[in-house]
């Protein structure tokens, strides 16, 4: 099972959800919207050095904690300030509802391949229940329910290739 952590990250006037998948003690992958960013800590310490890869671009960044969930990251000599807060299930529901996803239709958040279907039609699910596993860029992404109800339709099969926003599961 994938150990994902979801955070609300705010930088200046922009707020977004970031899903973190730890890979090791010094590495993790971050998903922001449908973009995957790989991060490896080269030098831990008060000011840590990171190798960050997004698509074919690799950059080095330095980061330090400012306390109270605030961090400062320098990329290319430019500082960026961030406030990072863990998100609970209620926060995830609220974010998804604002995005118009409270209908019970579960869509692919990114293109990829369905590697596992974790529910059956008619099964009762609750908020946060894992539904399917979507592989994208060699990462296993567990797609979870954003509402409680019964699975009325599974619209994909294992091994199927899906596009971003394809309908995967319906819950009523």
C-alpha cells in the first residue's frame, strides 16, 4: 500500500494541495495537480540541499525551516516562502467539493494505466476508501473516494490506459 501524505501549501497568494509519497529517508515524490516532481536530499542539515527533477529538467535547491510550518526554498538564487499544513479528510472533501467533484463521479487525475481495481460494484465505501490504483510515470497512485456511498459503476478494467479526467468509478 502506498503511504501518501497530503498537504496544503501556500506561497504568497497561491494555495494548492500537494501529495507526497515518501520513497526513502532522503527522497520523495510530490504531485501538484497532475505534475510529478521527484526530490532527493543531497545534504541534510539546517540548510539542506535538494536535487529536484520534473520531467527532463533537473535543478538544485536549498531549503531551511523557518518554524511554524514555514519553509524557505532557494531555486536559482531566488527565495520562495511557503506555509505547509497537513490536510485531513475534511480538507480533501472541501477542496474536491469546490472543484465540483461532489457528484460521486471519480475521474483520473492524470493519464496512466489502471494496475488494480480495489472495489466491486455494489460495495459500500466511505471518504478516503481506496478505489483503484493508477500507474503514472512509474508511480503507483491510489485513487480514493471523496464521498461515502455505494459503488454503482466501475468504468475501467485492470490494464486499461486512461487519459486525464476519464471517468473511473461512480458512487451514489
